[in-house]
C-alpha cells in the first residue's frame, strides 16, 4: 500500500502546534482527501495523537494495517508477576521500533499509562505462564534471547542477535525468573560502568531493541 497522499496541514507547518499541552494539527484545510484511510472525525476536528506525520488523520485500523507491512522480525516479551510498571515503557519502545508483537508473561493486567496509547497500534499477546510462552516461541520458530545481567551472559555489544527472535525481559528488581532464563537459547547483558547493579528494565529493553535494529533493520525505511 502506498503511503503517498495529498499534503495536509502537518506538512504545511503553520498549523502544526503545541498549545495548552495539546500537540498535533488542527482541522484539515481545503478539500478532504478521497481515501478510506482517513478518519472524517479527525479531518473535521484535528488530529492531536502522538503519531508521525505520515499517519496524521488516518483511522487507527488503517495505521495498524500499514504498520503491519513495516514490522520487524523480533518480538518482545516481559514477565509480569508483580505488576511491573515498566511494561508501558517497553510497549511504547517496541512500537517505536516496529516490533512484531509484545508478549506479557504472567499476570494479564498491567499499567498502560506508560505506553502513551501506543498499545492501540501494537500487537499484544498474553501468556499465563513461562511454559505457555516457550511453546508459542517454538511454534513460531523464534529464538528466545533473555536479557539479564547474570554470570555467563554475553555482552549484547559483542554478539549477533538472531533475526527472528523474541527478546525476553524480567521484572524490575529480581530480573528474569530461573524458569524463563533456562528456556533461552542466548542470554545477553548490557555493559555498565557505574555503581548501580542494574538499570531500569524499560531502559534495558530500549537498548537491546535498538541493537537488533542496528544489526538487522533497513535504516533507510525509518521515518
């Protein structure tokens, strides 16, 4: 599907604004585009969502459909046995890097606030247990890459990540469960140089996802 379209206010510049905490563009100026991807309500009232300019005024399902043509070969999974508040950040970052999907392992409910509504555009799956998640990964041919700062882990800066994989992150604090770690075909850690024993799980997820992007993504396809 082509992403070419008639220029709207988001390309014109003056109507893209930040005022009173609102971000985005106002109502469409001029004749409306004859394209089913556009949402009449957004065209009429403006689009203040946190989306790239190419998706301004598009219906949500149209955005998801287009993203599905751009998603990468890696998935992201995070254990959720203590209602981890980092999951929202992980989802938001996964959306930014066009991950194939995000998997919540353990508790179904999670704090969506940190996702900043990006969960509406990201495929999300729930697995009640680690064995259920491992079964899914095997069926899909996804190598499980665990991320944890443990003895024997390989520095993510020095290894080649599998192109088709699921990056598995643990809880903030305790890290990965032993069951999850033992299911991985590769365990990687992030080089640290300060006094802290570990870094925030949401930050760690961003670092490892971007490592995959640097190794496998077509950087010319970035917005």
